[in-house]
C-alpha cells in the first residue's frame, strides 16, 4: 500500500532570483494548459480533438507589505530595467524553526513582472497590508 505523506501549504519557501532575500508567503501555483481545437472526420459522424501548444497562466506572489524591506521590489517595477527576466523558485521544506529543503523544487524560468499591487489602506482594519505581484513565465522544471 502506498503511504502518502502530504505537507501543508505553509511548508514552502518562495523567492525570485531578482530579490533572493525577499520571501513570499503565497504563490498561486503553476497552471500549464494546452490550447485545443476540434475537427470533423471527412466521412464519419465524428468530431476529434486536437491538442495544440502549451502555455503557462499568470502566477501571483504575495506577502505582507513592509515599506522598507519591499522598497527594492517596488523600485525594480518602477525602474527602466523592469523587463529583465528572472526565475521563481518554490522549495518544499521541513516544518520547524530551521526549515530544511524537502524533495523536489519547482522552478519557473524566464519570468517577468506583469503587475504589482501594494499600499492598500483601510484605517478601520487590523489586517496586514500586502504586496501582490503578478508574473508570467515561459516554462518550468520540477526536479
């Protein structure tokens, strides 16, 4: 019998190569889809499906916003060099005070920022302000 030992969603470290010292607390995950089309058989009453090229959907990274620590990320977005490519790494880790890598890493390559959202204000709320960045990537590995 297969003994599955899942880990919690909180047991991952998420960072980008542009900002390796800044960790994100949330990542929407990879959605890799293929375009499809249909065609009819010439002599039979049958419709066939054809799978086309694959593409990665946009991914969102978020974290509680610290105006000092996250200034570097905002500066990258506002800068003239905000079109540079980077990698995003998602590493499963052990739980505890000193997490250690656990299993395979998900690495998304040729990422670029596509949007940034931060600085939300609600003077009646005790919730943390967040920084949310949307990225696009070309391909990924799971090694």
